[in-house]
C-alpha cells in the first residue's frame, strides 16, 4: 500500500507540474506575441554565438529549449531584409559557435545573397579561437563585407582534423569482446570498438572528406578576401594569428571594440534590432504558394521524442507528417530537410516509403541536406524527386552494421554468474553473456546481407545507378557533397535557395513565384499533446516512470543493469563513421 500511495502521489505531482508548465507556457506565449513596432531605420543584429540549429524540438515544450537561431528563420529573414528599405545593414556577433560545414555554407549563401542588395554587412568577433580552432568560424566570417576583431583577439584558422578514441585495449582489459559485422570495408562506425586505430579504408575516407573541406574553405576565403589560395594555405599553416598579424595578412579589416562598432551603426537615429524580432513581424505573401517543410534531424529512430521533442529523427512523426502534407490540398510540394547520421534501418525504410508515396500522390519532394545525411539519413532521402546538398555535406555511407558486446569474461572477473532457461535455438543470440553461436552468427550475416541488398537495390533504382557503379560508391563509404554530385548520389549543390528553384520547376510554377513554408508536423500546444496521449492510452514519460515504480526498483537491484544499458548494442543500424572531424 505504501508503494501504491507513493506512486499515486508521484503521478499527481507530475500532472500538477505539467499543468503548471502549461500555464507558464501560455503566459510566455501571450507575452511574446506583442513585439514592439519596428523603427524606420534599422540594422539587423544576428547573434551567431547563440548557435544556429536546424529545428526547434518538435514537442509541446520544445520552445523552452533556448535562444538558438533556427536556420530557416535566418535564411528567410535575410531574404526579406534584403528587399526591406528600412534595413540598412547586417551586423553579426561571431566568436566560435558549434556549427557544422553544411550550416556554415548555408549561412554563407544567405549572406552572399543579402550582400547583392548593396547593403553593408559586418561581423564582429572578440576572438576567433582563443586557444581553440576556429577554421569554420572564420570561413563563415569571411562571407561578410567587413571583419572586425577585438584588438586582444586572435584568428585560429588552423585547418581540420579527424580523431576518434579506440576502446579495444580497454575492452580487452575489462574482458569485453565486441562481435560486430559490417557491410563493408568503409563502414567504420564499429572500428572504435574493434580496432586500436583507423583502418586504411577508414583513414582514406576521412582524408578525402578533410581534403574537400580544406579545398572549399580555402577557395571561399580566397574569393571573399581577395587573396590567392596559396596564400590562404600558408596562413593556415602559420595560424593561430594574433590580431595585428591577421589584419596585416588581409583576414581582418579593423581592430576595435564592440562599443566602437555599435556607436557607428546607431548614428542618425538608426536602431539595432535582433534578427529574430525582425523575423517575428514579417508577414507571408498572401499570393505565395504553400510548400510543406518536413525536417528530419538527429538519429533515425522509431517512436517519438517525448514531451520535450527529443533530438531524434522520429519515423512516427515524419511518416505522419508526409501523410498530412499529402492530404492538405493547399500544399503543392514538399521540402524535406535532413540532417542525420543515420540510425534504425526499419525506421529509415518507413520514411523512405512515405517519400515515395508522396511522389505517387502528385506532391513533388525535394530533399535539402544539412551537415550530414548519411547512411539511414541518405536512405530516407533517396526516394525524393531531387536531392540538394552543400559541397561539404557528409553523405552516402550506404552500408549497415550490427552486433553486440560480449561481457562473459567481465562477469567472471567480477565474480558474477548468470543462469538462464530458453526455448528456441537462437533465443539467447542477443544476450551479452555469450558469444554468437555459429548458427546465430550465420543469421546475423544473413540479415546484414539482406539489408545491404535492400539499401543498394533501392539506391540503384531511385538514383538510376548501375549495380557495378553502386558497388564502387556504396560499401559504407562517405562522400562530401561535391563528390556525391559527381557520382550521382545528389542532383545539385546548394541549400534552401537551390531547393526552392527545384520545387518551382517540379510543381510547374513561375520561376519568381513566392513560396511560403508550412511546418509539418504542426507544432502542438501542450494541452493538445496531453489530449493525444489520453486518446492513445499513453502517459508522458515522467508519469509513466512513476507508474512502473516496481520495474524501476527491479532494475536498480539488478547488478548487471547499468553495464547492460551502457554497453549492449541491439538491432541493426545504418550509421555514419564515428570519428569526429573537427576544426583545429
């Protein structure tokens, strides 16, 4: 009875907390919908240090996640501001935010388009690096007409590197044996568990990516700063550069403090307005054609992300989003934005199916790739009418891996014994306590062969690539966007602007027809989310945890649970290599 009473109290407390959150959310929303009128003369301020994300979390409480800029909001606001006579300039704050190559190139494109209006663009940094690499940050900064740097700052244009920890030695010491299969030699995501360093194929794949990124970065900086590519490469090898060195080299235009720049920008009664506030007051063109915007961000997974929206690419959400967009008669086409390293095979396949269904229903689908659309992320994309990627987007990785970590020797060292009862020859094949039997290992390989064949077969058909060519470009190999274009994995290089061109072509719209993006799935209010859970007979995670208190206690009392949750790998995954490519 005591457990029941505590459980009931926990449930009621959780419900009360949710109700309070809903009330706070409603009050906050009402307040935020009353912006101040825009001044007659303004300078837009873009705080890139707050981050630039692909999308807000999709759950009802996702808007509480912070002040990061949403990429589409930035791109659309800059496009509108370029035509707005009230906007005289754009100023950005940029030090060293965490941005991937795809987002940086998307922002560079948007800034370049804004500059064509003849309006001033300035980026200000206190330091581009400060004891850390900032190659991508400077690559982005160079897109602005003027680069201002605090006199005490530096420019760490030091290039790129890829590194990964390899755990085989530690696993050997602990008595943990990795048993994984992959298709094929470039599918290196499992190498940190099975090797002591990169394989030759894995190293070659990463080297190709970094060479492409370096070439693109050097070319972009050289063009923006009126320098020779060879000179930029020399500066990379010299960096990090002190402020006066960076100015002398032509990387920086002026050394000054923020208040000096701000004073100049606000002369003649000009006001500085945050880009987010400006964007919130822009009205969609009444004559614009509606295009569904469906975002797939994060690891591909079944289910949903819970009340906070999660950080996964949910097959449940996306398949429903495609079905809703197809049913909506006002929607004339679909823009599918993907930023995902892959994940569940079955979830990727479910999304792939809905992309094809949308096309069959007469709704053109264009995929726009972000930082990465690899493995399961590419699987979901390949059924689209057209695929657009940035030159530096990581894509491809057509392959699969699966397996588990066997902890039998670890248990012996810890003095832990296990016993089991089973019915079925392979009932225990995914247990972490025993190695795969020959029969079970044969089944694992049969599954891997089937999935790889399904993946490559669909890619051959969707992309009109021969089996021989697919054998060369698949096998788990990653491709930078510019190379993916050459081998036929994508159709165009660019970002949202290029995707809009293709959407108009496919929907047979005039080339200058304005488009307005309508987000699918629609953001639900908290009360709608809770009502939906009640209709489905489900509870939010917080309440469900209290309702199964006995199960939680049983997990805590089981000695092996923490190790199993941390180390056990089940299911079949389509994922990109695990090495982290970083700016240095």
